[in-house]
């Protein structure tokens, strides 16, 4: 069966102007990601990967080029339309969790549904389903401060899932965690991927990148590698 395209980046340029200085963060990026894939976008600090993440996440628009998300051209959308795309189609997982400290785990997870005006009963049902998926359904009344770092990241994963998005975008999701907890979070992401979720993982760490099924490496604003994780491991060894 032919794979369905979820993300298509065509000749993406992003240029920033700081005073009289022009900085090219993305220099003609082309990329295709299919529905149901788990893809890592890897690159060092300053490589342009964070700019690509912002474009994929509809947090920013390219200077030129085209970005198609699930058949929608989001390249030239205004802020309000970008916000709607983010809320309906993308679930975000952040390095620092971004949980509201005075809200319960249940209320934090339910935020995307609240913005989408989902009713209270349906919202609670879907929040509990998402929390059960990440093994936190017994903590729904807790505040974030009453959870460990790993549990807080699980709560943020539940929040990413609750709106049933087309895409889960994980930005350095293990960056604030110890190695054991990082392993648990990566295993959870891989489990969610096997359930059919499309996951794009942004990282600077090769050992995290090879956990995906496919790796796209960005350097100096361009894609320099796009292949499966086994190929990428061989590439790392060859350049060691």
C-alpha cells in the first residue's frame, strides 16, 4: 500500500535580519514525512533544526518555499490560522514540560480540548484515556510539583495526545531527564508510534536520534542525511 504523505517541505528558506546582518537559518530544505512514521531531525546547536521545528509546528512561517501539512498549505497563513492548525493538528512535547503549576494534571492535559471548546464530560473522558496510555491515570488530581520529572513529561505527552492530532512534535523530550527516565520516555514514544501515531523528534543527540526509524540530519541549514536509523548508525561509525 502506498504511504500517505503527512509533511512536505519544498525548498524552504528562512532568513532572519538582525540589524544590518542577514542570517540564513534554512537554506533550501526539502523533506517528506509519511503518516505513521517516527522520524528524528538531528543537528547541532545552530544547524537550523530548531527553525525547521518551528516551521513544522506552525510556530513560524518560511521566508520562501512551501510547507504542506496533511494536504493544507500552511506556508503563508496568518497567526490566527496558524494557531488553529497548531491546536487541531499538532501535539507538542517540550523539554521543560510547560505544565501550569497551579492546575491539576487533569486540567493541564485537557488544555487543548478546552481551547477547542470540547464539553466538560467529553474532555474528562478523553483526558483520562490519554493519562491511562501514559500510565498516569492515578495521578490526575495531582499538581505538577507532586510529580517526578519523568511523570511530568508523561503528563505533557498525554496533553499532546488528547486532541488526537495528525502529528506529535517532540522537542528534546528527554533533555531534562536522567538516563533511566529518558529510556522510559523514549520507550513510551516508540509504543505510541507502534499504535499508529506520527512522531517527529527534534534532538541534538545522536544516541536519541537512532531510536527513531528514520533520521534526517541538518547542518548549516541544509539536509545532509536522510535515511533509516541503521544507515545513520553506520554513518556515525564511519565518521568517528
